């Protein structure tokens, strides 16, 4: 599964790291990633949860570019260990930046 490889690479994880987190051998995970094994819905769900993506995205039913996915994974890593208060501050900053960009686009 090309998308699974891309998600794993964007997350900066090795096959062994993902396999260990999911409680399976690296060979079993590699077979899933290469499309040689269908692990079933329960394991697909665990994989989607591990990477923080939807099943639809993981299985190719939702579209997101490689660049968008890389940015999303980078953002998720930055926010992994922040407190609720810090998260709210980040959200306020993002809202401010988005509104500023919208104003700039209107004035051009």
C-alpha cells in the first residue's frame, strides 16, 4: 500500500517501530505495507489510529496530497505533548494567522 508507506515515512517511523507499536512482527507489518496481506478491519483501525488518520484516508478513499500529509504529521508531532492551555494558544495563533492571510488576499 503506497499510502501506508508514505504515511509511515512522513511520521518518521521505521517498519519495526510501527510493527512493535501494533504488537506484530516486522515481517507481518511489511506484508501489509506491501499489499501482500490484508490484516482485517480491526488491524486497519489500529494502524489508522496509530498514524492519526481516518480509515478512508488510509485506504485511499479520502484525498490529501503528500505535502499536506507531511505538514499535518509535522504539526501533530509539535502538538503531541502540549497542555490543553498551550493547545488553545496554538489554535488562537493559527486563527489569527488565517484571518491575516484572508485580509491580505482581499486587499490584493
